[in-house]
C-alpha cells in the first residue's frame, strides 16, 4: 500500500395546455383550482361517457340528469359525451356510477395533456444536457462550451409522463450531500429518527453526512435537484428521495472500508439505485466486487464512472479502472460526452467495460458552498532549517516553475544522511464562516526506505513537527521522478490566525540516499457552507448521475422493473452516437424518452401455425 501522501498527491412554462370547453347547457363553467390543476392528470369534476349505439338521445340525457350531471358537449363522430359532475362528486364516484349504467359502453376521466414541459428553474437555460440549443455555458471552463442543437438526453418529452421519482430511493455514495442546499432540501431521503440528516457518514462514523468537498452535492443535484421551483437548476427527477452516504473525505478520497460500508448502508435502508462517481486504477478488488454482488442480490442498479484519464480501461497491462471494470450485470459504467456529443477529451472508454455515454462537460448543478483559494509563490516568507531552499525547475514543455527544494541541487545529487530538514510558513486562516481548509500541492518525491517526507501543521504557529503539531502525511520508500504527484490534505484543524504549514525531510545514517524533494503548486482551498451555491464542472463523475437519475425515473415509472429491466431499458433505449462506437458496449448515449418508452420484448412465446 502506498502512503497517504503518494495516493493523495498521486412558472415559466414554454406553453400551457389548451382545453376547450363547449358549453351546451346553461351550467356555469367551473375551473379547477390552481393546485388541483397542477397536480392532477385529469380535469376534476368532469368525465367522458360513451353510450351504446342503441341508446337514443332521450336515454342518454336521462342517464346524465339522473346522476345530477350536466352535458357540456356531444362529440357526435367519436361518440363521446363530455359531462360535468355534480358539485362535490369525485371523478372516481362518477366512473363507478356510469359503469353500472346498462346504457353506457365506456367511461373515462377527461385526461389532461400539456405542451412539453420546461421547468421554471432560473438556470435551466444553462443545462445543455437536458436541452441543447447550441447555447454557450457561460460558467463552463471546458472547450467547447457550446454545442449542437439536439445533442442532449431528450428528457423534456419524458417530463410530460413523470417528474416525481420520490417513490424510489437513490443513494449518493460520495463525499456526502449538503442537505440544506435550496434545490436539495425538499428532495432528501426521510431517514426517520435514526437518520435525521438523511444518511450516514462513514468518514467520521456519525449520522451527519454533510458534504465538505462539494462533489457529492453536485452529483445529487444532477439526479434530483427540485424542478420547476424557480431556483437554480433541476435534476433528471424534479422530486426525489436522495440518501446521502458520505464515504469520501474533504479532499475527495476514500477507501474500501468506507465505500463498502456505504454500499451496505444503501442496501440495508432500501435504496434501489446507487450512484458512485468514484474509482481507482489498479488490481481487482474482491471486497469491493462482493459489495456490488450483494447489491445485485438485492435488485439494486449501480451506476459508476468510467474515469478521467483519457485511456482504454480494457487495454492490457493493468489499465483497468474499478469499479467500472467489475462485470456484475447490475452495474452500468458511464463515459462522458461533450456539448457536440464527442467523447470528452478526458473520458476513459472501454469496448467491454464502459456501457453508455452521457453529458459530462460544463455541467451546472448544486454545490456545497463557496470556495476560495490562497496561493503562495514559494519565493519568500518561509523559514528553513537544514537543506531546504527556494529554486526553480524547467518543465518538459519549456516552462519554468518556482519550487521548494531539498537538497538545493535537486534533481542532481542526493540529500544528506542524518538530516532533519524543515520548512514552514505561517498563514492567517481565521476566515469568517470557513468550514473546511484543504492544503493542495504537487511534489516530486524520491526518498529511500526508512527515510521520511512529512507534511504537517501547527494551529498556534511555530514548528509543525514539534510537540503540539499535527502530521497529516508521512511518506517513505517512494520515487516519482521525473513526475509530480498531486496531493490534498484536510487541515481544517488549522483554522486560526497563526496556522503554520510545513514539510520535513528526515533521514537515517545509511547510504546511499536519493534525489530528494521538489514541491510546487502550493495552495490552500477553503469551503464555506451555504444553501445557495451552484457550480459548473466536468468529468465522468457528472455523466454518471445523469444515468443514475434515469434509472431512478424508470423504476419510479415502472415499479415492477427489476435491475435487469431497468438496465435493459437504459441500454436499448439509447441513441447511437458515432463517438461511442467501439468505445462502449452499446455505442449509445442515454436517451431518457426512448428508455421510458422502451418495452422489453416478450420471451418464451410459442406460435402454432394452423
């Protein structure tokens, strides 16, 4: 197992339904109240009746008036009569009464149809994944940030059929969820008195899965941000039941122990879909795989991300990316498409491991709070003891960057034996309202076994490696030269005016030594939680919840669907996309309306020819 440092361093509608009421009688027109009209699938207080051909006009009129109803119009050619009910009578009661009438052939509600719905959410116009008009995503940093008309998930027609998916619990197994966010607060899972904060935190092993990174909140918003509420964005589902399962820490990192427990929590507490936008390259992981198998045994769809290293997950030589490369049939692995429906330049692919593509660039969604950054030039203000020095390195592209070096001759030569070299600097992190502080840096690390490269802090100032300091990482026996490894460390315990952050190189007497250390890209990232922030980011992490949301919608619309039915509809209902041909098992991007309309072909039928 590599050390922590290496693994971390390394109600505005487009249109309104037009309903024409032809009043044959003198009965007053009764308009349904706003709430009932908004929620109902049929017009309250009205039915359509079809009388048998033998029933003459006098008989039809008698059938209606006997019940205290009024004829609104006779539709002669189709043979239906539009009827207004008596005051206070329900449509259900009227249907039963007409079905008992021997003169009636058929009766039904007066169903409502609406123009394809576009929600009133204030930033809906930026959600190209749902409606791609070729618009420019103004907050997008991925190029292209505009695209092609119609290259989207084809979701608006589906919203005419279902927007409420709250009957299906979806577990976001991620960095947690800001359950107070304005677009999520109404759509969180009700965990009762046992789980009052809508889930569980396996990072700290408590019942508060608050997101201290932002990633999980973004994922949750893609799945189920409240729709048509005149705020922010909308999710695939306008109403949802989002279970927050925190398995990744404030730096976005987790491990088997947290993730497997998180999956088990979702299984135990009734999730039918699990969204996991996480992954790692490496060897097959039996414990993680068994957790997916247990989810399969409990009829749970699991959506996972393909990864963001622009590589083939199926290539020989250890290219597998897990959990994407697991082979359980309840798992769907998702690649990312850009606004022109090309494979995103960062997205992994795999003709046998990756199943479908979905929008994954410049995706706007809910966020945990506001971020701020404090950078350092690495040219002054640091206190050195031993072999540390300021310096510069020439990168392969010809650009020079400022670094902290130990030894000053790095990468030539070796660091000293019996060294205890320390570098530190004080930062004022006593910032109003800040909840989380994360140190980020990149480093070339070449230290032999038994020697140590440490990262630490002291909230009261002074030497982070003396009594009272906190060591957040200790790396030994590592050689990354000539590559930098990126690292991130939660230093939220150092929110003070005198936060001293430092690095230590400690070596023993034995020789030979190695090249030593070069540290670059030093910055401090802060997060201040709030309920109103949104963010636009890119990744297969964003494509995955698009598919998770579709799985939730399918299972809400078809409660009898198994995981196999759901995944079959996702794959078979997809749209063929040239960029995914030979890159995924289906060659398709998800298509919400087509998947909703997809009917599994019957099996086991026999035909007899006579």
